[in-house]
């Protein structure tokens, strides 16, 4: 009888684990039907993702015409790419992660980042291999409120996928207002002095990389106007000879 009970327990556990392994990483429903994406999403969730597969702006990776990059020729960023369009559904996905405590989604988002990176890898490696990954920092106040920095989590998970080392290279000196609500001059004023370099991270990079041109990717969750990434890139380039790229989950 004990053997029979043990056999049933093992079968029940195997059945549960099998169902769990098949569960969609976003909605939790059965994802047994293979989407072919390798992301572990059910067909319904996968087909609702507004992937950015084709781009028109070679600098910021926008899938349609980009008047901002056309008007302003200078950028501290070498190039930036994003995985998905930031539509209403993707806003809901990000809110579930950032504001409703569903932190397990960061591994899914990192896999989506990796998909975008592999699709545009030639753009990132035009000046040679990527040497380092860093991320957009949050203020101490936001870190205390939320308990984590979503960009740091994404960078860490993506770094494990690529094997590229992740280093905290930037500090946020103060909070800034949402950049999409401002015009260009207001954004420039608001971001002035908002970021500084992390000396420990800088020394780590210079010690291991020397003073050759260093290729660095900055990770963030959403690219809106590009002002934040551009200021982060400029802060880095003020302290080292670097080609700085952006990689965001959405834009």
C-alpha cells in the first residue's frame, strides 16, 4: 500500500511539474502549443507582442521615420535598439512587473531583450565585440519605494545570457520628471547633472580594459525620447574612450 501511495505521489508531482513547465510565462495558462519563439509564451500572448523586427532609423532603432534624429545630428549614443513597441498591452506587462510585484517577469523581459540583441547584433558589434553591460540607475528614493531597479535586473539577467560582464557604472544624483512630458530644451535642463559616474565601476572597467575604445551597452526598460540614455552615454564618454549603445525592452 505504501508503494502504491508513493507511486501516486510521484506521478502527481511529475504531472504538476510538467504542467508548470508548460505554463505561459506571462498569463500562466498552458503554453504546450509551441510558438517557435523559445520564450515560453502561449500562442495568444506571443501573437500579441508588437515586436520591432524592422527599423527605419539606424540610430535609435525606431520602426518608422524619426524626426528627432533627423533634426538633431549629435548623439552620445552610437545606436540603440528595442525589443517591442510600447503599446497599451506592453504598458500593462511592464506595470505588472514594476508596480504590482511580479518580479519573475524580468527573466522573460531579459529573454526578449536578448532576442532584440541577436536580431541586431551586427549593429552592436560594428566596432568590435561588446565588452561591458551597464544600466540606467534609479534614485535612492525610488529604489526604496520599489525595492529594486528594473534596469539593473534586466541587465543582470541579460548579462547571464550573453556572458558579458555587468557593472554598475552610473549614479543618479536626483529624481527627474518624466521626459516625454517636456520639450527638448526642458529635457536638457532637467537632466543636466542628473547622472554621474560610479568611480568603483569606472576603475574596474579601466583596470580590465585599459584605455582602448571600450564598447558598452546601457540597458533600460523603456526608450521614450532618448534623452536619458543620451545623457547616460555622455556621462560615460566624459570619462573614457567608449562606443556606447542602448538596449531597451520597449520604445
